């Protein structure tokens, strides 16, 4: 149980860092870094890294309750598909865009094509990052699950309708 919790927290932290890096890559593009003079690259990369940490912190604060629900559901159901985690990341990112849009008061808005792509890409990559670290082993271990499936409610070996024990050879 404790190892599962640590796995989930490490996965969440990794997902937030990945989301921050993707969002910064939409602001400070790799092409921009490649066209800099060699002496200016370290300064620009350190600034981008610091900005990515700020973006990761912001992502963590907003997404924590939603990610907790998605992770708890996946652990409960034993969902190990990368598609679930990618879609959950996209849904959380979309909720972030809509929340930001709802709080806007001025004429400028976050809802534009480029910002929407940045948020959705960050959610997708964050979902995949979580899956790589924690989602691939969600739910009970397979050996525990097989053992539990082979027992009846009283702890004895389960029997098939024709009276044979499950797992027995023909």
C-alpha cells in the first residue's frame, strides 16, 4: 500500500514536470534555442528550466484533485492502458483551459488555437508520463489477482460448474 502511494506520488510529480516542460516548449521553442548564439544558449536554457518549474508547480496545484480522482479510479479498476491516462491528462488540461477562461474579465482571452494546443499537448504528455512511471502497474498485482480469482468466497479452490477445480488440467 505504501509503495503504491509512493508510486502514484512519483508519477504525479513526473507528470507535472512533463506538463511544465511542454508548456514552456510552446513559449520558448526549440527553433528559437537552436538559432541563438552558442554563448547565449546556457542562459536561455536555465531560464526555460526555471519557467518549466513554475509551470509544473502551477499545473500541480490545479490538477491535484482531478489527478487524484483519475488515479484512484484507475487503481481501483486496475486500468493499465496508456490511452486512459492520456485521455485523463487531456481532460484535466481542458478543464484548466475552461477554468482559466471562466475567470477572465478583460478583452483578451486564453481561448485561442495556440494556447489550446499547448494545454492539450501538455495534458497528453503528462498523462503518458504518469502512465510510464505509475499507470503501467495500477491495481492489484497480477499474481495476487490470479490467486484471488482461483479461490471461492470461503478461501477454498473454486470449482467450475461441471465440478472440476479451476486451473486443473484436463
